[in-house]
């Protein structure tokens, strides 16, 4: 029996390492390749397990002197070097897996024991790819039409025009004031040709709104500079800079709201687990979410009816699953999340990507549970994929965009794409324009998906 334990542990470890190496060594398609290929198609199947082995407990680990139970079981903690005798190990591999030189180098770089590389924890990196529905971060290629799902291609095209081509994202009605504020001549193509947000309002009203927005953006940029100079905490940045910027961007939208979600926790049934070890990852949520406020007093009767169906469906669920999202945090319990924003002031980009990936995977589990009964009524080829979510990662003052794409057997976070910053007026205007495009997506394509999920009679 002891030999069987060693054998199954060895096979699982080999499969895990192979998965990490294959994924992280994934190469973009060359110019000669006509179609982009997703690594999801090549996900290896976990090695078969013996059910008898599942019932046999593994030998217990011998705890180090002074080690607390929490420290021992912390799978998120970066490995640190320590020495101990071979007899202290619960088991040893008599024939450890061998790697080619390049693979060995790749593996060792992922499992470095140096405590100075805490921000790049190999355990955390590995978790995303070992989830039951693995999460892969993929670069955004030039030909995004082949790479992104159809539901988000229009959104991507407009954001590309704003963030890359600098096309029509500044209010033309205050062109002189913006040029004066930046101290430069700005190309005419950067300005809108007519007001886009205020419908039939008069020119004076349009101008007044645009001037107020300009002053608020100047204040936000100033607060961002102060926050950086004073080395403010992430919570302070969220309160002084990121929160106000998101609120300003969403002001024209009555049915899209931003919520601070730093205290929200993922519900236990939706905490992603790894396929091999069955261990849960972190249950902490991200910093902000954008939600569909279908129950808002200003929404249409159709939106209010949809909000009622969502509430009724949620309350019919078991108590630990009573939320339309992956968390029971009350402000978002009945309002579907359409975008998530993770902010990092002092941490690494990788930490932010991990947290965004975990929260997205949890949201997929929640929505997937709603869809399961509905999908059973359709043949597999006609089953609808989960809607693509535009996700934002803020690294210090830079805003990055990812598209969370449902590939069936895995989840891909496609990006990143630079979409503005807090450190300049033009950068802040780009962020506002991009967030408004995301809000339009949420009130159209995404809302249509949510309507499908909660459509009665199916």
C-alpha cells in the first residue's frame, strides 16, 4: 500500500509539472500559421486514480518545531529554503521524474526557494492552471478577430480605437480648455464630432457638463500624484483615485454601478479548487466590480421584471448559494457582475493577475451552476458559452484590460491591453472612455446574456 501511495503521488506531481511547463512555454502562432490556437485544446487529462487510494490516508507530515498549523497548511505561501533530514519526509521518490535540460531549467525557475521572489510565488502561479476549469493568461495578438469570442469583438474594436488610435474620446465642445490644461496642441481626430452622452441637451448644458468633468479629472490626477508622492496605501488609492474615477465614468449610466468589494468573500461552493489535489485557492474577492443595477428606480419595466426573476431564482437556491454572483456581499447579491477591477499599488502584476483569475473562475462556477439545467435542454453543439467579461487590472497608475473568455474546458484571460492611466489628464480621459464602452457592453450584449440565463420557461 505504501508503494502505491508513492506511485500515485509521483504520477500526479509529474502531470502537474508537465501542465505548468506546457502552458508557460506556449508560443504564439508564427506568421505562417493561419489560425490562432488555444492551449485549452491540449490540456492533458489527469492520471487515473484508484478509489481505494482515496480512502487510505497519506502518512502525516511531521511538523517543525515552532510551526503553527496555519503555516503548515498555507498552500499560498511562497516556499522558503530549509534543511531537514530525509527521515523527516513523509515519503520519498525512489526514481524522481527526470527532465530535459530546458525543461529542468524551466521547472527550477518556477519552484525557486528564494524568499526575495515572494511576489512571484510558484504555488500561486500553478494554482490557476491546476483548477478544475483551468485559467490561462494569453497574450492579445494583432488578429484579435480569430482570438476573441464574437460577443466582445465590437467592444474590443472600439476600445482599440480609443486606447491605441486615440480616436474620438475627448469632448470637442471644450477643446480649447483641454488643450490649455495639457499645454499642448491636440489632434482634431482625438475629439468627438458631437456630444455622445447627453442626447438632445442644449449646447450650454453639454458644455457645462464637460467642464465639470474636466475639473474633476484634473482633481483626480492631482490626487493620484499626491498619493504616489506620499506612498499612500492601496485602500487610500481606491478611495482617493480609483473609486472617484470609476464613479465619474459611470455617471451617464443609471443601470451600471461600481461597488467596492475588498471585504467580500467568495462563497464556499464557488471557491475554485484544483483538479489534482482538491485544494481550494484564496477566497478573497477583488477591489471593485461593475454591476447591472436592474432594480434601479430609473430602469425600464423590462429591467425591473428581469431583476425580480433574478431575485426569485437566487432566493430559491440553498442558503450558501443565494447570490447571483460568487459572493453574498449584499450590495451585489442580486446585481450581476459584468466587470471586475483589481488594483495593485505595491504588489506585483502577477499577484493582481492571480487574484483576477481566481475571482473570474469563481464567477464562472456561479453562472455555470445557473446554466447547467438550462444547458441540459439543448444538444451540446447548441449550448451557449458564458459571456465574455472585460476585466481591468490597475498596476500603480496604469490600467490594463483583459478579456475573460469561456473556452468550454478552460478559461482564458486574453490581454493585456493598455487603456489609460491616472497620471495624466489624457490618460484619465482614456480610462473614462474605456469604462463607458464597458458599461455600454454591459447594458446591451451582457444584459442579453443575463436575460437568457434567467429566461423563464426553459
